[in-house]
C-alpha cells in the first residue's frame, strides 16, 4: 500500500538544501525524499538483522548462511 506523507514547518534552508541535493542527482524532491526514507528503512532492517545474527555467532554461520538470511529477509518484504 502506498501512502502520502506531509511534513509541515520545514525551514526554507532545509527545503532548499534537499531540493539542491535532489537536483544534483537529477531527481525531483519527491523521488529524492522517498529514496531517503527507503534507505532509512533498509538501514534499520539491516541493524535488526545484524542484532539477530549476533546471537547466532556460536553456530559458526558462514558467508553463505549470512547471504541466505539477508535474501530471506528481502523476499519477505516483497
């Protein structure tokens, strides 16, 4: 489901800085901010995954096991 988010009382200098960053990437402000929010979500999920894996250290997880865990988490999001 897609929802709209509105943020009020953003200082002009913040809006201008965000608009400049978006323009530098050839994006609209909306696309830039959506990508920023999505990156924040992924970072939080990665943090949670790492915390989960930390508890499994004694199991001797190899690189393939870690990749499988990460891919499994991504498939759950789709």
